[in-house]
């Protein structure tokens, strides 16, 4: 069962695409919406996947124990 849903959405005014991320996957409204900055739906989706993969492969450093 998918946890999130990612959709590219075309902005009628600019003709560019934004990304909407839904959590949980069956949510009616997006949790996150980007600005419509992508020239195509494919570019928007590929950039989103690249951002997620980059973050997953380079997690933030752990906080020192005295700051937890």
C-alpha cells in the first residue's frame, strides 16, 4: 500500500507544472504543493524523485546527545 502520492499539476496561467504531494496517499488535499516552476510534468516528477533520493542517501547529521 503506498504511503504517499505525488502528482504533477499544470498551472493554467503560466503553462508550467507544480508538484503536489499527498500524505496519506488517499488524502483529498495535498500536504505539500510546489510553485509551478517546471516546463513539463516529466521534469517535475524527475526533480521530485531526485530530491527524495538525494535526501534519503544523505540524511541530516544526528543531534548531539546533549541537545536531544
